[in-house]
């Protein structure tokens, strides 16, 4: 810095200099308008410890230069240094200003000291044009002091949030004005942030957690600026109310939800300095220590109220938050779909009960989706225009399922149309009208109507029944079954009319020759089924297949009765063909005549001749008889018929049985066997002309043949001697014990016969009788 030197003509070189030193202001008076030093003049500025140079004018070197100094606040100038251009002298007291030297006429002060504050005057003596003149240069020097390193002090390095904290920034020295700036760096903050305070005092009142961190203060003056070291403000706070989060995140109105079987992480965070200690409770039971509680596989038992407790151990303060954890699980199985008929519409039913929460069900059809319902979706929609086979899908959504569950319902129309039928029940007391139209989804709706269109009972699905009491006048009544299905427009129906059975017989009068075969034919021509068809015999009894000589032939709507070997005694009469259903009975009668020759005369074969029995004798111990006969009178014959009858009480007594029928017309005798010797039989014989029988002969019982052996034996027993073997004695004993076997042994009455009775070969005992006649 070079001072501004006023120049004017010198007056008296050294003397004046001296004077100037003593009265610097007065020396200028003689000179016109010298530039006077004034307080208003801009001061030169030096900095403590640095150098400053004050130049004393310019131009040719002066002869003599004198520097003087008046300290600030003083009026007495003091010499500092003087030079004559060759040598210079520095006043020793000038060391208070720094290290002072002169360089040519300039005053140089190194390591400037604060004592150099004041006014400097340079008086220079010049010689020019043989004249001496002086110049004065007047300086005011200010010495500036750089600021020292500031220091920060905190009124409390670890305040509790809410307290009042003051940070103070101090500098030991430094030329005013000194300005301050505060900087704050949060521990995890982005960097230093300028606090908008320019004072050396920083009030944090109340202090809060955002104030935590490093503080630094900077001080600056015109010369320099310095920053303090960092100071940490550790604000103690918390714990705040904990914040609980659940991963994976599911929110409910009450709290959180998680799916069954998945891993669930509960995290707790409560702002606190120093950091919180955490404890987890589930329904007041401690389950975990630490900020994060992991449930590896959630089950329904894990649902509950979870509480996170946070504690600041420094302050011994606590806070807590509770959350409700709900475990979601889907309903069991799959949704189930059903289709129900509704008037002119269909009702689609989808149910999927259970689950937490309940599943959301929605129908989707060919024309778009229907509304959504929980658990149970019932959607009624008109089916007009829907094609057969339209598919509707019920979509079940549940938060615990990644994919929806489905069920399907297909609308289809039952094929064909309803069929009407009648059934009789409980012995024809009731008639059941049944109507069927199977298939379809939904099933068809069927109802019965009478002829006047009045509904009979309600409607039902796929099948409809109506029961009628059979004793009404039902014949001719009409009934209609109407079937409706949402996909079938218009409705379809079937009809039936109740009718009594209608019968015809082939011939109302049938004749058959005795022994011949008759056919009675009956045919059914209509009537409400089921119809029972049967034949009643002449006595009104039902003709059964099992009855001998009756055979029933049932072919379609025909029932034919075959009567074999017609017998006038048993078969003639009025037969009835009867048909009955639940509506009514009907019958037709057929008269059967069984004609014999005697009755029929011309119609049959002529009656054969009369026969008489000429001989009837026992043979073979009454186990056989020998029959001989003769014919009497005219007549053709084709054979004979022998009949026998047991004439004593016993099995089979009284009824004629055929003993032989295959007798040639030329034969006149016959042996008949198989008789019981203990039974008395009667016999008769008839001539046959084909099937026409003649008059039976007279009835005869057999007689013993004339036989000589027995009387000879018995006579010998009485008059002579009988030699009998042991075997013959046994025969007699046997005969005595079984008189029925030999009933007439003691009483032979018949005369001896010439019949050579051979020895019986089938007797159980071999008998040898030896007769010795006495002379
Ligand atoms: C002093 O003056 C002489 C002559 O005028 C000059 O040569 C020299 O450089 C000056 N010294 C300084 C330090 O100005
Ligand atoms: C902390 O204090 C500052 C000012 O002092 C204020 O702006 C801020 O909102 C406070 N923060 C809290 C969390 O109280
Ligand atoms: C379906 O829900 C209806 C009411 O919306 C109810 O009347 C019906 O009983 C429910 N059905 C089933 C099977 O839950
Ligand atoms: C409707 O379709 C079903 C098959 O999906 C079929 O069985 C039925 O006969 C059809 N109905 C009509 C009336 O065509
Ligand atoms: C029809 O016949 C049965 C016996 O076969 C009888 O019980 C019933 O009363 C008869 N019904 C009428 C209407 O004659
Ligand atoms: C055959 O016998 C019956 C009675 O037994 C008799 O009426 C009839 O006249 C006899 N016929 C002849 C041709 O003798
Ligand atoms: C017996 O039958 C023959 C032929 O079969 C017949 O010519 C004859 O006239 C018949 N006699 C009597 C008496 O009917």
C-alpha cells in the first residue's frame, strides 16, 4: 500500500522536517491547499503479522525522508525512521510497530503489530531547480487481526428431547465485525446443513430429535475465517409408539391377515435414542424378544392379538402397539354348482361354505358375469335365447388362494317330450297318473291338469304323479301333463284318457264233442293299462293253468283257453273272459257245450254194442283177475274199456278207475293184475267206438277159481298124515299172523278148477307140500 503524497514547494529542509515532526499540521499552513490528513481519509489496512509498505511520494529521490507516527488516541507524533538516501536510521521504539525498515523512501513494516495502528507522516525534502521544497504524505493505518479458531460449547451434550439447549461459539480474537455461521450434520444425514443462525449463540428450545448430530461453527471477519471442531449433540428420546408391519402385507379392518401355511414376519420399529429393546406378546404371552418375529408356517392357532413392547433403557420409558393378526384359510374342497328351474328362468346355485373370510363367488355366463356373493351365489336369470348346452362357470375367489376355484353348470334341454302313464296300486283301489320327462339341467317342471285345465296338485321336477281313487266314474276322463323347461318354448305336454277295458270273444258259443278239445278265445281291444285278463270257469272260479285239462295261452292282447278231453260233467257251461283295470271291469261270456253221441246223435260216432261179463275169477292169490266178456246187440266198436272199483272201505273206494283201455275190438278176455288181495274189487266193461262209450256192463266181483289142491291138503290133515317140512310150518305160521294175505285159507268154498295154477315164482317163502294118501 502506498500512501498518497501531497507535493508542494519546500520551505526549509531539515528545520522544517523537525518542525513537521513536532507540529505536522502547522507546517502546512504556509502552503496553499495542501492535502491535509483527515479522519475522513480512507485508512490503509495492514494485517497483524503481515507486512505493509508505505510509499512516500514518487518522482526523483528526495534528499531527506522522515517518517513519524502518532498512535491512535494520542496527539504526540513520534519519529520512526529517517534517511538521507544513503543510510537510514530506525527509532528503536519503533519495534512496537513490527520489524521496521526503510526501502529507499518507503517505510516497510514486517510482522506488523497492533501497535502500528495510528497515523503515519512522511516528510520528504527535495531539491530541484536549486530550490528546496518539502512534500508531506499522511497515512492512517489500521491493523486488522484475523479471527482465531472458534470453539463450540453445548449447555448439555445429551439432552432429553424437549429440554432447552444452547450452543455457544466463541473466538478468542479477531477484528470486528466477526460473523458466525452454524452447521449441522445429522448422523445419517446427507451432509452438513447450514443452520440459519448467524449469532454466536444457537438456541435449541425445545430440542428435538432432528437436532441430533454434529455441530460446527464458523467465524469470519474481514481478514479471515475459521471453523470449529465438530461437537456432537446426542438428543435422547423415545421410544415412540411402535410401528408394526407384517410381511407379506395383508390388511383387514382390524389389523393384518396372513394365509395359512405361509411364512409370516412381524416387524416392530419404535424410534428411540438409544435404540429400543423389543418384546413380542401374543395374547399377553411373550413369544419373542427382538424387533422381528417370524412365524415359519402360519396356522389358525397363530391368530391373535400381537403386542410389540418397546423400551428405552436409558430413560426407562416404554411404549407399545397391538395388532390383530388373522389367519385366512380357504373353504374346504371346491365350490359346488347346481341349476334349479325358476318360473320362465333358471336359478344357478353355487355354494362353497366355510373359510375365513368366506369365499367370493361369481357366476360367469355366455352373456357376461353376474353379481358377486360371499359363500353362496344364487343367480336367477332368464334363459331366453340360450342355446342347448350353455355353460355357466362359478368362480370362487379367496385371498388365501393364488388361483380361483371353479365349478361349472351346463344348461341343457331334456330330449323329446313328457310321457304319460297310468299305474294301478293297492289292488286297483287307486290309479296313479305318472308323467316323466327325464334329463335336463335344470330338470323340467311337470304338472298334471284335469280336462278343465285345473291343476291337480303342485308341480315337480322330471316326474309328476297324481293319485285318483278308483271308484269314481273315471271312464272317459282326460288328464294332461304339462312340462316346461327354460330352454323349451313353448311348453310341451302329454295327455291320457281313462278307459275301461274293451273285450271281444271269437265265438259266444262253442261246441265240442265229448273227449274233444275246445278253444275259447278272448281279445283285448283297448282300455287304460294295466289290464288284467282272465277266464272264469262255469262255476265262476278262475281258470288256473294248473287245473288239469285247462291250458291258457296268452299272446299279446289275446288270452285263449284250451280245454282238453272235454267232459260234459266238468267242462260244459258258461265261461267268462274278464278284463279289469282300475277304471272298470268288463266281461264277455262264452257258452261251451260238450256233445256226446247219445246226445248228439248224428253228430258223433254210433253207440257201440252192450257188453256182458261172462266170467270173472281170481288168479295168483287174488293178485290178478281173469275177465271174459261177450258183446250183445249190433254196433261197431273200436275197443273196450275195463273199469274197477274198490268195493270195501279203503283208499280209492267208490270211484271207477280205468283198469285197462287198450283192448283190441277182437279181444274177449283179459288178465288184470296189480290187485291187493285184501281188497274186494268190482269190475265193469264198456265197449268203445272211437270216443263214444257204450253202456257199461253189469258190475261183478271176482270169484275164486275151482281149485283141488287145498281141499286135498286139508282132507289129508284130518284123516291121514301130513308130512310137512319146516318151511311149510313157517308158511302156516306166517299165514296165521297175516290173515289178510291168505284170508280164505281155512274156508275154501270154490270147486276145484282145472286151471293149472303154476307155482308162484314171486312168493317170499319157498313152500313144498307133500301129500301122502292113506289107503
Ligand atoms: C532505490 O533507488 C535507486 C535509485 O533511484 C534504485 O535504483 C533502487 O532500485 C531503489 N531501491 C528500491 C528498493 O526501490
Ligand atoms: C424439531 O424442531 C424444529 C425446530 O426447532 C421443528 O421445525 C421440527 O418440526 C421439530 N421436529 C419435531 C419432530 O418436533
Ligand atoms: C344361500 O344364501 C341364501 C341367502 O342369500 C340363503 O337363503 C340360502 O339358505 C343359502 N344357501 C346355502 C346352501 O347356504
Ligand atoms: C341338449 O343337449 C344334450 C347334450 O348336451 C342332449 O343330450 C339333448 O338331447 C339336447 N336336447 C335337445 C332338445 O336337443
Ligand atoms: C271288478 O272285478 C273285481 C273282481 O275281479 C271286483 O272286486 C270289483 O268290484 C269289480 N269292479 C267293478 C267296478 O265292477
Ligand atoms: C243195452 O242195455 C241197456 C241198459 O243196460 C238197454 O237199455 C238197451 O236196450 C240195451 N241195448 C240192446 C240193443 O239190447
Ligand atoms: C259198421 O261200420 C262199417 C264201416 O265202418 C259200416 O259199413 C257199417 O254200416 C257199420 N255198422 C253199423 C251197425 O253201424
